[in-house]
C-alpha cells in the first residue's frame, strides 16, 4: 500500500494505522480519563460531601489528558499530512479527521528533498524532509524508504526539476 498521494502541487502522506487492539485500549483509557473526575464529583455530591474547588482542577487536568489521548487515537486511525507546495507559500496541514493543525511557511525551498531514517534500522522507515538549511519542513509520517525515494522522484518529475541542482 502506498502511503502517499501526489496530485498537482499537493502531497498527502497517510499514516499507516496501528493495531486495532492498541487503538481500542487507548480509546478506553481516553474515555475513562474524561469520566473519572466527573463521576467522582457526582458521587461526592450525591453522598452529601458538597463541591470542592479541587474538582475543577481535576476535571481540567483529566479532560486535557483525555483530549490528548483522543488525538493520539485519531492520528493512529485516520492521520494524514497534507502539504501544498507553492512558490510563495507552502501550506502544511496535520489532519486528525476531526481536528486539523494548519501551518503556512513562506520561502520554503521545495527543490531540495531528502529523508531522515526513523525507528529501528531493520524497519527501513524514514520521514520526508523538504527544504534547505534555512527553513526545513520535516514530516512525522513514517514511510518505507523505497516509497520515499519513489515519491521524491515523482515530485521532481512533476515540477520538471530533475537536474543536477536538485538532490535526493
């Protein structure tokens, strides 16, 4: 399965979904962290203990923790990075299906492509790197190195940039 889609000047890098068991366990932990402080507050009020200010801090802390775990589950299930390569402004979007982080980068040199090996050497995975020494955009999606090499060649061919100045 190819983990990338190249259309016009838009590149989409797709996260390989993790094991369903791991995603389910993380989802259950996320739901528990959301419900734990609320359940404690309701139980205390029902038993006549009343409200205490500590519950607000507890709800806020566990709510943020649960939200973070939910984002991890969504990234490992539906995650993708969308990179729009333009001369003036490059747009980078991390898409979690229900959440998106968008960053715009000006003056990115997208004639220079490379990859960084990530993980164990035996896994043969890497992350795409776009740019030169001044401004660098590095992907977090782990893609097999042979697919990264194919992708770089496709991008350079699509932009008619295969010459001695562009390097892999």
